[in-house]
C-alpha cells in the first residue's frame, strides 16, 4: 500500500525501492535524532512552565503594545531556553538578515571594527557590512570589516586570528556564522564555536561574540550561548518558529546587547517597551513548542538526502555519515541542469503551488541568479521543505526543511524522480 500511494504521487517503483534501501541503513541515526528532539522538547516545555505561560499570554496587544504580557513572557522563555540574560523576539524583525543587521548595527559604533574569523559571511550580509556597497551599510557609518579565511581543511586559522586581534585595538565585535550558507565548507558544531569564542576571549575578553544561529537551533542539545556566545541571532521562519511563525526574528544574549538591539529596532527611549504583538503570539508560542520535533524531521530529511545522493556519486556536504550541526544539505552537481531539476522536484512535492515550475531569477541581495523551490504555507519559510542555490559554479543546491519526516522523504524522492526523468542520473 505504501508504494502505491507513492506511485500515485509520481514516484516510480524503481525510485521508491532505491530510497527504501537507503532508509534501511538509517534507523539507528534516526533514533538518536529523536532522543535529541525529546531532550530539547522538554527543555522548551520546562522554560514555558517556569515562566508561567498562561492563556492571557496568547491574547496580544494593539497600538503601542505597552505592557504586553505575552510578548514579555515569550522573551523570557527564549532567554531561559538559550540560557541568556535577555531576549528580543518580535514580528517587527522581518527576516534573518534583518535580525543580524539589527544586532550588528546596534552594538557597533563609528570607528569600530567588525571581525569575521570564519571566512566570509552569508551573501545577504555582504551588503549589510559593505563588502558589496549598499545604502545604509555599516561601511557607510564608518564601521570597518576584517576577516580571516578558513584553512584548506575547514578549520579555524588560529595563528592568523590571534595576529588580527592583537594588531587591531578597534575590533568591537566578532561574528561567527554557524551554518555554511552558500558555501561548501562544513557547518560548525556548537563545541567548535565554543572553542573559537574561548580563544578570542582569552586574548580580548571585552570583545562581543555574536553567532548567526540560523538553521542550527535544536539540532544539538546545547546552543552557542551555553559555551560563551554573547548573542545568538536567528529567524522565526526557520527552526525556532516550528513552521507556525509567519514572520519574525530573535536575538538572545547579554542584557546590554539585547537592549541595544531593542533601541535600534524601535527608538531610543522606547526599546522593548513598545511593539504590539497583534494576534501573532499563539503561533510564536506553539511554533517554539513544536520546534524541536519539527527540526528533527528536517534533520532526517537532510541525512536521507546526503546518503541517497552520495550513493548516486555526487559530492555532498555533510557526507552521509558525518555528525549534523544544522538542517542544511548541500549537493554539488557541477552543472546548472542538476540544480534546476532538483528544485523542480522539491517544488513538485509541495502542498502549496506544487504545479509551479521554479526558475532562476535576480533575487535581491545576491550576486548571481538564484533558484528557489518552496511551496510553503509561510512564504519563504525554510523550515518547510525547500531548496535553493545560486546559478554559478560549482552549481550546488542547498536542501533544507520538512515539517514532517514523510514530507521530507517525498521531497527527496521527487528530486530523484525528476533527475531520472531528465536523464541526469541513472539508478543502478
């Protein structure tokens, strides 16, 4: 019966059986993912209970949003889960890039230097920083930027990092991107990030260490703030929104850092005191509650994708057996046709707009055309089944999401079916 419903959804018997052989080898790994999800689920539940989340917290406010119990309690819940002094969790933060820009612009001043010791940041941050000039960039405000690249093996160049830290007394903030973005480097584990933060703090303890936590929340049992990060920043339409949050971002960390961000988000003198939550709080609370198990489903999809494409002979990062530190799976095709066919398969598996064919386009914030597949309930939500990639060498696609494991599984099988139908791969 199972194969029959897959056949009705356009999956041939050959593709279905190929996938089942891969899945037979992943049962033990999936059990470990479920154990981590259980731990994180209880961690979130404990935070909600300790902070006395009540029905009144779900009501929301309008206008200025003064004395918004639900908003204030939700931020306490986030602070408890991330083990931080404070948190800012708002629908007024429009996306992950906005959250990161907010954290940077509020904690840096003219004359300060931003330092990335882990190579270049995600593409959309290049214009925020001023690597690619854009109006309102940090560079326009007299904030300089330096970076050290990773070593060829993907490790941190500690000698060079130390040299930069000791030679520049204007470095105020260090930014570390946990996930790979559109690069083919490994994602950093929380432990590796903690080692880097400790190294930086041993040299200059006053430096603020910020982690771009996008796609990494709840993948491990600890977060970067457990190992010394002063701020973690992310998007609610990724992991922590659990697929229910329709918008929003968060910044969790030291009280001063979060307060600075709040004053930048709203206005000096107002800070966290304003910002109506309207009717959005139930989705924020329930999404955060579901986030650990939703993240586990996405993680299973990423591991399935890695193993199935590795079996087909493609370069995959991470590989099929590596430990996971985010939900993103990169597959390198070496030609644009593979990237496009993969995205077509993901789109065809969607609950929304499954009949649409994705095409590359000039997406704002990127230096090359990008193709995106995401038939999502929330536009642009990348905790939902989605795939994207720039149409440039080495022609890699980045797969992520899946609110449920069965949907993630179907999405991967659809990509294989599309590649088989186009003659790009041959199953053996």
